[in-house]
C-alpha cells in the first residue's frame, strides 16, 4: 500500500505509525532538509508539477494547510470548498459565524482583540490588536481575544462525510506553533459540536478543530485545519486509529463505522522530546 504525505515535516511518529500498518510512505516537502526525508521516500519538489507527484501515488494525505487545496481526485481529505473555507480565515468567519454563531469568537468594539493572518496555520503570526494599529482586511482577520484553556480536537470523517470519532486534548505547552505537551481530556459536548460542523462542511479524512474553553465551561471554535493536526499522534495512540481507517476505506474498500468514544484512553499524556539523526554528507 503506497501513500504520499504532503508536508509531513517533523511528523516522524506519524510516518512510523503508517509504516507499522503496512504502508509504503513517501513524502513531498516544500524544503529539502525536512526530517521526514530521513525515514520515508522523498519525492523532490517539482514546484509547478504538484499534480504529477500526487498522480504517481494511489492516495495522498496533506499535513500542511496550503497543501490541502490542491484538489486532486486521489486526495484523502475534505473537498476543495471545505478546505479553502478553513484555509481562508475570512471565509471561515463568514460561514461559521453565520451558521454556528454561538461558537464563533466575534470581536465586539469593547473586547480585547487579536489579529491573525487571513491565510495561515499553526497559530503563527497572530498578535494583540492595538487601537492605533493599521488593520489590513485583505490579508488579516480580527477575532476576540479569548481566555481559557486551548483544546484541539483530532477527528476523522469517512468518505461519506460521516463523523467516525474524535479526541479532544488540551494543549499544555506549544513552541513554534507545534504542541509539545498535551493531554487527552474528553469533552463530549465539544466533540458533538465538532461532528455537527464537520458534517456540515462535508469534511472527509482527518481534521483538527481548535477551541478555547472558558472557566464557565463554554467554548469557542476559532480555527479548523482540514488536515492531520500536528499533535494527532497523541489521539492515534489514545485510540483514534486514523491509519487503520484509511487502510480500511481507501485500500480495502470496507466501510468504517463510528467508534465508541468511551474506548478512548482519557487522560493519556504526550510529551515531545528531541531525537537526533546522524548521516554522512
């Protein structure tokens, strides 16, 4: 079983998880020195020939936001309309803010605010908004500054856009937009909202929803990554076996049914550490 991961970057454990399931993993990166190249077959970046790279593999999976919108037939992921709505934060606000206003962090005049890139990922590039600061509505969006605990929900939708399962985890420590310490903390109301919104978007494959949980138990959805999230390996270890779902659906042509969320290893902790690789030039 051959699979191509786009933008796997530092996700060594994710690659190894697929390899253990029997996949021959290739990676396609935007830079030549990505760590993923050390343990998987490297498909050289062809710039304007992305389609040729993707077409050479039966299925491909994106791990990077800007690579979710290539829209080729053999993509394990959400349709272009959903992926682009999540990639474009202004479009995301318009859709989620209209249909699911209860869960979107609208910025009112008296609220503290943050400014973030309209097109971006991994919480990079956001900053507090100042009253005397120029705001470029073409390249930026403004949201209410939220206080509370940041949660990610890793989830999987089958080929019919049915919610198969999800894991909510608290992001305890983050560096460079990537989670370093995280713990599974199952919030079933948050998972229910995730299922409803994801099915509304006709999402397919893995996705990562990002919430802020307030002290009173309410939560706001401030971003969706229509791809495998950076900390998805914790959710897989806890029982959301995304590699197996992909194997069953896309290679064995079998139906994948919703899992029992009570089977998830609630409380499981992940802590990332460095691992060195050595090789001759």
